[in-house]
C-alpha cells in the first residue's frame, strides 16, 4: 500500500465523520414537509414525496453500510473500514434498532388515543432509526479521530 492510499483513506474518513451527523440533521429537518397538509396517495405530488423519501432513506442506508468508500479502490476501502470503524458501525446499527423499537412502542401507545396510518408509522420508525444510526456513527468516528 502506498502512502497516498493512507492519506486518501484518512481524508475520506475525516470527511465521513463530519458528514454523517450533518446528513442525519438534514434528513430529520426534511421530514417537516411530510407533516404538513393532507396526504392523498392518488396525487402525483404526494407520490413524488414518498418516492423521494424512499430514495433518500435508501441512499443514507447505503452510505452507512458502505462506510462512504464504496466508489474507491479496494485498498482505500480496506483502510477506511478498520476494526474501530466496524465497531462504530455495529454500535450505530444497535442504536438504530433500539430507536426503531422505541418508536414502534410509542406509536403503538399513541394508537390508544388517535388513529395512526401505517405509512405514517413506517415513516416515523424508519426515519428515527436511520437518523439515530447516522448520528451515532458520525459522533463515534469524530470522537475516535479526536482522541487519536
């Protein structure tokens, strides 16, 4: 492995650690458009909103799973996906899981007082899980880089 591979992996790892929490915050703040107005699945604009959310959520999941180095060389990907990064990703997955379960329990409790549509419930659960996993992964990576 050449030194340039190390430098590239280090630069991309730092960028990834800064980017993950920002993406999570943008993802969460973008959910406001889903809470406004009626949701009519027959309207093209509502179908577009759902499709955009699915695409965005899928892209963020891919980014988390691939670690941000999916389109780099094999050596750079291997350097970026070290043991600490895998541990951080595992911790992020666990946080995402618990947020999904917690959201589901809260929605279940809410149904005792108000009707919750399945699409709304799925949207809340998936959004909480993805955002929590991204925030956790980004913060763990930043802390590891800061501690050095």
